[in-house]
């Protein structure tokens, strides 16, 4: 199945899977991904075919018809991913989760 990486990231965020959304967003997986072609890369970040099956019916399968995010929606996703990425880096470096704060906080 073809879908955009952004749509899958957005769905993962909606499902509370911030870690996976960050890993997917930062991965080398193409922006237009094919679940069969990219199955190994998706599995490497923790998205197995079994994990994708319940998620995929909620995604528009035709990327050409995919809804375009508003500037506000795109900015909100970027902020969420950036904050989560900073938190993961803190944990990886032995710090306290959430210690990295954005300038607005």
C-alpha cells in the first residue's frame, strides 16, 4: 500500500505513538512509502506489518488525493515531533525525560 510518511506520522501521533512518529519522521524512509517495499525499514523502527494493519484503514491510500495540512497543522506536528525528539535524546544521553524545554515553556 502506498501512503505518505507524513500521513503515517500524523496517525501515529493521534494514536499516542510519539516515539514511533519521531523515529519514522527522522528515518531515511522515502516520503512516499510502500508498505511492502519498505517493510524491513518500517520493522527496523518498530512498525511491523502486524502493527500497520489496524492503522492503515484510517489512512487515505491515494497520496495524490491526500489532504494537505494547513500551516498550523504542519507546525503543530513539527513541534510535537521536535519536542519528543529532544526528550528521547535526553533519555539516550542519560538525562531526565522532558528536561529539554522549548523556549516557549
